[in-house]
C-alpha cells in the first residue's frame, strides 16, 4: 500500500476550484456535498485515478 503524500494532497487542494474549497463552509448541505465531491474528484485524479467528467453533462476538453 502506498503512503499518502500530504504535500501533494495539499498542493492539489490549493489548485482545486475556489468554489469547491469555499463550498465546504456553505450554509446549505447540498452545496457542501457538491463541493466535497468536487474536491474528492480532484484528489483522485491527482493520485492517478481515472479522470471522469465533473458532471455527466459536461464534456472533457482535450488540451
């Protein structure tokens, strides 16, 4: 089992969309849930998980 690199996680969180970071403190629960899922997606993508679109209706852009 690989160890989690806390520096990499911290860098990934800081690079995540601002709305997701702020959304964790939102007064409405649905916003907190959406923000948590977005942050989890960003971290999973950074660790090497399969990239998946943020939303089923959102298309991925090739760079």
